[in-house]
């Protein structure tokens, strides 16, 4: 991906929302690309969480293509990155997502949905 990450938080929020929406629509490659823009601009500890979501999208792409090895390896890496506490204010819900991802990767369950958290007012 050659695009420079957007400078403002609002633009990053838009890329995150777009990535989640694309993922939920089954457009895993495009979701990976949108989430990568956010990942490139992120700093630890959020950076690892964004990487986990990107790996989850890659795992689902492998699943869609019938590549079990890719599903298992990318899925396991995603679970490792996302399992546990996330930084306060991280905009994507991860607890239920990781539970669903684990069922999908380890037991052939359905593709788990990603969900944005409501912004604190």
C-alpha cells in the first residue's frame, strides 16, 4: 500500500470504520488495506491491536479461498495479538470478536463480526 496515513484522528476514524464495514461485508482484502492505514499511524499498545485485526482479515481471506494452513496460522497470530485487555478507548470491540474468531479458526465456526464501540462523549 503506497498511501500515506491521514494526519487527523477523524480521517483515521473513517478508515477504521470503513475497515470494519468492509470486513463485515466479506471484503477481507479491502478491509485489510483500510485497517493497515490506521495501523501505520498507530503507536503501541494500540498498534498491536490493529495488527491483530489485520491478521484476522487475512485469516478470513485464507478461509474464503480454502487455504486451511493460512487460516490457522494467520488466525492464531490474530488471536494472540487481540486476546487480553486492549488500551482504553480502543474503538473496536475485541472480547466477543476473539471468542468468535477462536471458534471460526479452531472449530470451523462462522466468520465473526467486528463491531465499533460507541465513542465516549
